[in-house]
C-alpha cells in the first residue's frame, strides 16, 4: 500500500484527509457540546446559548453530582461489572465461536441455528425473572454477569473472523498431533487479536452502558451501577416523566445536571478504545500460512 | 450417540424440574385467590367501613405503632425525583417518620420513569414482593388477581386518619373501590395542588405595561396582545425575534384553550358530564372546532410557537429566559424562577405573572381544570407478615395531618419555622444556596414525593406562594377552578374494551388536531374528523365512561 | 478467490457413505474437543434462553399474574386479532419496515465506506485520532442527541434554519413535517453510530493477510484494484453476515428515540409498533398483548432471516448456518 506517487493517488489522499477532518468535527461536536453545557453558567446553559464553547463558568452541576454519597459505590460497581463481565463474556464467546467456525464440525449448523433462534424469540422478562429467582441469582452481582454471558451477535462476528484463518494452519497443527483445544490456544488465539480486541471493546461498552438488568434484578443500592443514576437524571429531565409528576418546576442547576453526569459517566470508557486500537493494525496474519 | 441421548435427557429433566418449580409457586397462589374471594363475601357492606360515623373517641391508630423497633417494612417506591438524593439514603423527613411511627423502613426504589416496568415484572412473577408498594401507576390488574391485600377490614379498624380525609372528600373512597365494591389500594389527593399553586395562563406583565396593554381577558384580547408582542418589539432588541407564546409537552397542552369555550379537553381528556349527568365527548362539540380554528389562526399569524408540537420543557425555558416569549401555560411557581433569571440577565423590570384564564367569544368566562382527585396507588402485599402495621403506617404516612405537613414543608427549624402558629419557609428554601427551587429543596430532604399523599391546601400554599405577587394571583384565579371528571374503576370488560379503542381514538385525534393547528389539514375537513372518531367507536367508549360515572355517583 | 477457507473442506467423514448413525458417531468422536468447547455455551443458552421460552405462551393467554403462565386461561389468537382490529395496525407495520429499510439502505454502507477510507490513511497517528473520535457519539445518550437535534432544527432559530434562510429559502418546520421524520431519525442514527459500527470492519481488515497485497502489487495492481480484488473479498464475509443479522431485525424499532423525536403531527410516518404499545402500556399492564406483538415481530424477523440466509447460501456460500 505504498503506491501514492501518482497525481491521482495524491489527490485521493488529500480528499480522504479532508473528509476525515470533517468526520472529526461532526463526531467531536456532541462531546464538546455536552462538556461546554456542563461547565457553563447555568443561565447560559438553560437559555441554550451554548453552541460550542462554554459561556461563563460554573461547577455547580458537578457539585450536585458528587454530593450524592452513592456515586462512588456505583462507580466501583460499574467497574466491577465491566471488568468481570467482559472477561467472562470474551472467554465464553470465543470458545463457542471457534468450533462454530470449523466448517466440518458436525454440530456447526444445529448449534448456530439454536443460538440465532434466541436472538429472535425470547420468553420475555417475566419467566426470566422467575428463573433468576429460582437460581438464587436475584439481588446478587452474578445476575448481571451470568445473564448476558454470551451475545449471539458477537459469536457470529467472532465466528466470521475465525473462518478467515487459513484451514491449512489447523490441518498442519493436527498433523503435528495437536488436539482442537490445543490448536485453539496456540494457533488461533495469537492470530485473533483484532477480534478479541473488538469483543473486549463491545462487551465492555455494553456493560458500562447497561442499566436495565440492574433495574430489574438488583434492588440493593450497594450493588447498583452508575448508569442507573444516569437514567434517573436523564429521563426525569426529558418530559417523558412529566405525566407522573406534575407541578414541578426545575431550577437551572437541575436542568444542567444531566450534562455533568454524562461527562462523569462517559469519560472513563472513552479511554478504553485508544488502548485497544493497536490490535487493529495489519500484519497479524503475516507469515501465517507458512505456520 | 449415547452422549446425545444423555444430553437431551438432561434437558428434559431440567425442564421437568423447572415446570415443577413453576407449578409449586402457582399452587401457593391458588388458595390465596380463594381467600380474597371469601374476604369479599365476608364483608358485604364494605362501603360503611370507612364512614366517619364509626370513629370512636379513643384513637384507632395511635403513634408509635411499635415501640421496640422490632418491625421493619420493605417499601417499594419510585425513587426521589430529585436525582441527587435517593430515598435509600435515610433522608431527614423519613428519619422523622421512623421516629414517629417506630417502624423501620427498608427502601426498595427504582427510578421513577422505570418504576412501572420493574414493579410489573416483579408483581407478574410474584417474586420478591415488598410489604408495601407506593405505586405511581394503576395496580388494578393485580388487585383483581388477588396479589394484593384487601383493605376494607383494616380500614374499619385502624383507618383513623383516612376517615378524616374522606369526610371532606367523599369521592375519594369511592374512587378506590373495585366494581365489586372492595378496596385494595389507598390514594392520596391532589386536587388541592391546583388551588394552592395554580396551573394556567402566565404572561410577561412588564411587556404589557411597556406596550400599555391591559391584561387580556377574552380570547380576542389574547390575540391582540400576542400580536402586539410580535410586532412592537417588547424585548427591545430592535429585532422581530419574538415568539409571543410558547408551550411545552406538545399539542395536548394546547387543549387547555378549550377552557375558554367551556370545554374540558385536557385534564378530563374531553369526557365530561353535561348538566344532566350525561357524559359527552367534547371533541365532537362544535365549540372544539372554534377552539382549533383559533389556535390555527395563532400559528398562521406567527403568534404561537410553530414548534408547539415539539417543545419540551428545556425548549420552553430557553425561549423564556432569552426573553423571546411573553406568554405560556404552566404552573405558577415557574414565574419566580423566570422573573429572577430575566432580572439576573439584565432585564430589571421583568415580571411574569399568572393571569385569569381566557374567556370565550360566546360569553363563557373561562375556567381552570383541577388535577384529578386521587393520587397514587399504595398497596399492601397479600403475603406481608406485618399487614396490620403496614396499614397503620400507610394511614399515618398518607393521610395524617402531621405527616402531610412534614412531606410538604419539610423539617421544622430547617425548612420552616412556626411564627404566630403559622409555618413560614426559611431562607434555606426561598433563597437556597445551591440555587434549588422550593420543591426541590423539600425533595432533597425526602419530602414532596411522587407517590400517594393527601395534600392539604394550607401547607402547599406556604410552600408555593412564597411572595405577595404569587399569593395575590393565586387568589385571583380561585373562582375559576372546576373539578375534573372522575370515573369509577372499570370492570374487566370495560377495561379491555376501552383501552384499545381509546388508544386509537386518541392517536387519531391528536394527530388530526396537530395538523389542523399547523395548517397541514384544512379546517373544512372537520366533519371528516368527527365522522372518523365515531367510526372508530367513540359511542362505545362514551357508554363505558357513562356507566363508570354512574357507578361512582351511586357510591358517593 | 484469494481466501483459502472458502474452498469446500473435504473431511474423511463426508467422503464415505455410511449409515447416518454411524457417521454421527464417528463425527462425535472426531470432534469431541470441539463439542467440549461448545458445551458451556450450549448449556447457557438452554438454561437462560430456552427454559424461559414458555413465556411465549402468554401471547395466547389472558395472562394473569397470580395464576401464572401455567394456569392462565387460553384465548387463542385474541390478542393478534385485537392488534389487527386497530385501524393503525398496517400503518404501524409499514412504518417499522420502511424505517428499517431506509436505515439499512443508508446506514449499512456508511460504516463500510468509512472503514475502507480509514484503511487508506497513511499517517498512523491521524488514523488513530479519527478512529477514536468517530466512535465517541455512540456514548452520548439518545436523550441528549434528541435534544440537540431539536435545538439544531428549530424553525425559530435553529442553526440549520438560520442557514436555510440566509440562502434565501423558506424555513422548514422539520420535526412537525411528515416528509422529514425518517431523514432526521436515520441521519442522527448514522451520526451517532457509524464510527462504532465501523470497528467491526476494521478488525476484519486487520485480519487480511498482507501477503495478498504484496502479491497484488507484484502483479501491478493499482490501489483501486487492490481494493476491489483484495480488500473487499477479505471483508465480504463480515459484510454479508452483518447484513443477514440486520435483516433479522427488520420488525424491531426501539421506542425511546422515536418517543423523543416524534409528535402527533408526524404519527403518519413516525408511529411504530413499539411506540404504540408504549402508549397502550401507559394505561395498564398488558402482558399478553405485548407478548403477542413481540411474537408477531419475532416471527416475521425469523421468516426474513431464514429466507435471506437460504438465498445467501445459494449465492455467496456465506451463511449463518
């Protein structure tokens, strides 16, 4: 990929760069906007005079967010669910996806159908709730980890990636006397860093942002994640909830709090991606064929 | 092969075990359902149980309920709408309630907007139910199914505070009865809220003064005032950027304008009894057409925010604080915030006030609909081990004067002080250091929650009428207040019939009215509109509403 | 085709004809370690997904919480009839399908194109910055995205209308006009999600063997030809699989963003099944009705995914199962 000495090649490069700058602008904008809203003077924020840069300065909204004594507990909980849940997810997902990627695995078709079917049909919340109770998972941290152990979507993604690994590698390892589990660990995993990085990222983001399971299965405040707090602030501020609480006028500080809580709840997870990016570089497969 | 058979055998046995578990929990539900039926049979005259005549001289529900702190009630509720303080944090108001009742509370809270989802799941699976649910949604389905404790006997035995409230509000106990005449939930009252801090037409008084206009009285006055707001640059920036009137909560909020024509389209949703007690669907009334035509004219002439269907509270507040809009419909207490913020932003004369509701062109003087009478659905789990304590706790928390005062005014010495026997809000409420509004301050301490509360006008007015202008204006609109239409709980058939039909009718109605007002549908299509409403089946809905209404009137 | 795995695998078990049972046994022995690997997951799916599936029965019952699913009365297709008795049932289905169709039409290719362009960036730091920034909008809550959308598109002084007016055109009341709803809904979706979705393709791109590019260059292939002959075939399986998965969601639209952006004047195109059920649900706990609607959606999704999977297997040899 070094052929860009031609004029048209350079032109294409320039066009791509200009386009990417545009992408940066439109994608950075919402975050900058939220940040500016969160630290602006409440009056300017409520008047919606903040377009890009903060107007005035006030940390009042952050003060309100951090005044809540529960916030640190929920922060730690979120980290717990994200780290523990993601590790479990990734192990479960790849150990299912790899066998399903093997074209001649005799259960490949049936098992794939079995899991894809669950993407479409589900028994709904009530029987699942009963099950979680019967298994003694209700109001325990394990409810959040185990319930979403495997995302079908991610299994399919991972399986698709594994199928691009040359079959000849597996065959030659077999000739060397390795069994399937050994092949998986010594041959497949080292070649699968990009997809594992994707799984880590997607599962981690999923755990970080999820609140619904906690809402249903974790009544204990000490176990609840940060996102429940975010939900409380955001939805109560949208008017969706107006019908159930009339006669309430919000002070400006409370209107601003949603921007502060988004910053507080979002910044840490934003920094996960840059760390995983290095696994997306090309070259994982270099020399793979030679084995 | 053997492997496979084993695997599927395991699955089958797992299924059997699971289904046994299910039937197990079902059979425990069976006899209890019978119980509640028996309960209904045993108390043939439940309507007398709550009547005030039976109140004896000795208190039926003395506090504390327990002295040794041996009882802990699990209470599920939508969490504090003031997001920075959760009810689980043992907030001051609830510390005092614990002290007064002697009952410890274990909170089980869910964010308000998600409360229904979470509670319904738990109710429907019958698992992990708390002793008490302070619900903000209708629990009819569950009372019918016998998951909830029937309260009539307990009411007769302990309902001392409730009885006092029912004396002044005889409709309330009737509203809480199922069609069979049993009571499964307790509701607070809310109608007084409107009396104390009204909801209605708010206007920039300083703009009127600047343009030498009197406060508008009729809808025609309103048209002229808004026109002047648009054309005569009342915000003084030499730009014609005024959006004379704005709103929030979309097109349905504009239905309040029907009040000028003597219609009840918002709080009562158009279902209102006429002079003879016949329920009418007032959208079919020609006056509704006049109202819509009026609103259409406002939009066409640029007097009503053309974003009226989209606006949420944030958009409205923004237009008001930027001094773009000079009129809206909202709760009166907003005036304080808006006036102060406009002044902070440099408009020294700014003054928002509540004005009387507009009078109609046909000579009607106008009115303001109160909120519905009942508020919240507080219930007790049928399997609660402390049912009596739970009932007495509810009676105290929802209905007692002492506690309604606490829930509204907060903590004596902190949020209010007694002066000449009258409570007075402290600076901590009126000039909060964090810039919180009065209601938010009370909420930050745990008061003024969204669940059942028998509000009392004398306390709410202390909280909401914090200056002379507010007090005087609230008095001004008192004579315009009218009650909303109330209906008894539906029977099962009525419920399922009305639910789906009404969703279709409401969908069609809101869609068409929004388009009429925006001018996307011409007004001469009005006849098609009313015909279609009839075609969807409004007559059947009216009939059901009528029988609900008749039942309620006979209960009272 | 440069991709070795697409060639049909020839295992000994498939070449020899035996009884089905015999083959099965042989396969099971041969694949015992693979079976061992999928076992935990299969158990998970059976316990947490298949065991609760009896909940689907609610769709055919008048489910009552205290009687539970095993004892509630059967009502047959009553709830389906009720749904189709609504004058809006077909409008709701049409709106869901069209919204998803247009979402797919515009939203599906964009992350692919973006990933391919990103792949062409030479400077690594710049590439990483673009990559990181592009995934950020995914984290801004839909409530805030909707709020920003409303503000930008305001017919009073939203920036979009200010520009439109400066250019000498009539202001547009975007969110109150039927013609604009889908465009707004879909474009904000793309805005918030294209960077995040492109990550999947970036991973697929990283998995392409660089030797293939080397070989193409030796053959004198231009950059564009490399794109067509190496890059696209390399990520084709990912594209096809994601497309199939999207087709399995044609009947699903979440109600949250709809509710934040719609209003009665745009119901004609914006009201979808989930928002309609949400409005019914405001009145009471309609478990059976909701279950029936879910079941209907799932069935249509199922039919779509099965037929397109079949089609894809015939045409591209790539399929879900």
